[in-house]
C-alpha cells in the first residue's frame, strides 16, 4: 500500500516532464520551427539573448554583506554542462579575505574554483556569440550586444569590467569594419564612452593603428545616415576631450590621413541641408561637427590647418548669418567661438568680413543664446571688435554710414542687456586686465568703436535730409546708446 502511494501517477509524470522542459527551454531554447519564424536561420533569437545574459557581471553584495540575487538566476553564471545556476560570489569584506581559520580553507578553495568555472563559461558564451556573428542574420541580432555594452560603459564599474576582460576592447574595435549602420553606431558610442573613462589609454592603444583610423574617417565621410555621422564625429570629439596622451597619439595620424578635409566636406554638406531642407534630425550632426572643429583649432598640431582653411571660415560665417537661429542656436554659439579662435590665429581674415553687415547683425543676434556662457559672450565681443576696428567711418559716405548706425541702434537692447546682466563678471575681467597692464578688453574696444561711429553720424546729421534721420535713427536712441557705451568704457578703464 505504501509502495503504491509512492508511485507517481501518469498525470504527475507528465506534469513533471512539462516543468522540466520549461526549465531547459528557458536556458537553452531550441531552434524555432519554420512555420513560426520567417527567418533564414536555425538559431532562436532568445538563445542569443540567453548567451548575452550569461555575460553580464554578477551584482556585488549589499552593505549588510548579504547576496543580491534576482529571480530566475538573472545575476548568476550558468554552467553549460548541467544548466544549474552557480553564483560567482564576490568577497568584498577585508576581514573575510585577510583573516581565515583552518576550517575556512576548503570553502575558500571551492570559491576560487567557482570563480574559475564562471570565467570559463563567460569566455565560452562570448566565443559562441562571436561565431554566430559571422552570419549576416545573426549579426543583426548582435547589435544588442554592442548596445548593452554601450549602456554599461556609461558606468564606472562595468566599464572597468570591459577593460579588464582580455581581448574584449580589440573585439569591439573590430566591429568598426562591419557594414551594418546600427552596429556601427553602437560601436562608435561604446568607443566614445571608453575614451572618456579613466582608462582611456587602453582604448587609445586599440585605435591607434592606421587601418583603423582610416576606417573611422571612411565611415565618417561616406555614410549618409545622420545618426552614424553624429556618432563617428562624436568619437573624434571624445578623442579631443580625452587625456593629452590620447590627443597626442591619435590626432597627428588622423590629420595626416585627411581629417581636416573630411570635416570640411561634412560641414559643407550639413550647411547645404540646413539652407535648403531644414531637417531637425540633422541639427545635432551640424553641432557635433562644429564642436570638433572648435576643439581642433586650439590644438597645436591641428590649429594651423584648421584656422587657415578659408572654406571653413566662410561656412561658419554663413551660419552666423542664418536667419532662424532659434533652431540651431547651439551651433551658432559654437560658430562664434570658432570664428574668434580663427581670427586670433589669422587676423587678416577679418578684412573679408568688415563690410558684411548681415554678419555683424548675426553676431548680435547670438547674444540671447549665451546668457550662461561667459566664454561665448567674450568670443562674440572679440569678433565684433575685430570687425568694427576695420570700419572707416571718416572715409564713408553718409548712406553707407547710416547702414552701420541702423544695425547698431536696432541691437541697442541686446547690448544694454549684456552689459547690465553681466556687469559683475565684467568688473572681474577688467580687474584682471588692469593687473596685467592692459586698460581695455575686446568688449570695451568694441563699445569705443560704436561710440566713434555714432559720434560721426551725429556730426553728419545736419547735412543729411531730415526724413533720413527720422527713418533710421532717432536722437533719443542715439543718445541712449552713447550713454551706455560711455558708462561702460569709463568703468572699464583703470585709473
């Protein structure tokens, strides 16, 4: 009777088998039948996901030294031989790792064995994924691998795991030779995160080879996908913003391989798109290209080639004159910084814009977008000063002078707001300049030039027709702007 009670019924046996099948399926799902999946592969996508899950690092213990485990062994390494979940426990308590009795020796050896087994499983899963990626259909699924690592690389600890995994950085770099757009985007994003981390030198060492740098430039120049352009130029920007060692090792060969020419071509293309199509999805692309150029123009090995390129200068000046600045305000601010840096290296270029009144107006139009950026405001005043010192009001006809006066008066509110809102910062700047022996900065010089132009106009107004004066400037506005300029130039002069 007891024996019969211990014998499972047919229904119980079927239930146990069904439960076992579910467990096995959750860890090693079988290939999908053709009638369920219309794809040309015999590998279930969920199997690829299960392999990726096994690559995820084990979560550490919490503050009270208890293990943190998710359901279904999500944070454990699965031994491929028996499907059982075996955790890789991490000892992070120094009292446990440094002081062990004789009775703990066996458990310590078992722990080391578990860690070693876990590393073997991790490597095995990675190799399987690598082999699967050789197939185009499987490679499309592999995009998620790069995406996951790209997200992990945004955090310090997972990024260190990636760096410490032997050969993994080289494998990531190899993905740059894929022809899949999304995979390339994720690869560029991941590499950018690596270069911004504390161990950026190891990423630089993997990227420094000529065939890899040539591939980066080739993708950058030949893709038509705006997201891929943004990510590839973003990688360049990460190089520029990384440690000096990275900048030194990677930039010189990139410049020799034609980086400046590639960026000029990209800027030309994006400016044509901005002028003709107004596609909002492309605005971030324009911004990252300008940021890269602005960063390059202040680096010794690149500045001469960037600043002496008249095509770059003309393109950024065209952006300053773009009428709808709200849409591309960030790019316009960067363009102002770039122009200021270019003119500092090649001041003669200012002569080509000294008669360009829309350019002068465009510079003033950027000020509302720089309220929190003192460096950008100083750069704009620097360019305005270089512009105005080349204006020859004494040699100018009344009609030409009137155009300058009209622009200055139309922007008097912008000028007043900038001087009022930032008068304390301006005072600090003037104190610093006075200490260095200089009595004026670019802003003060520009305001003095505005004063001279307005005074010249006042001297000519008696000889001008009355309706001309009433159309373009009233005496009240002129006096107001003169007072603003005079008040600042007096306060900006050391005694």
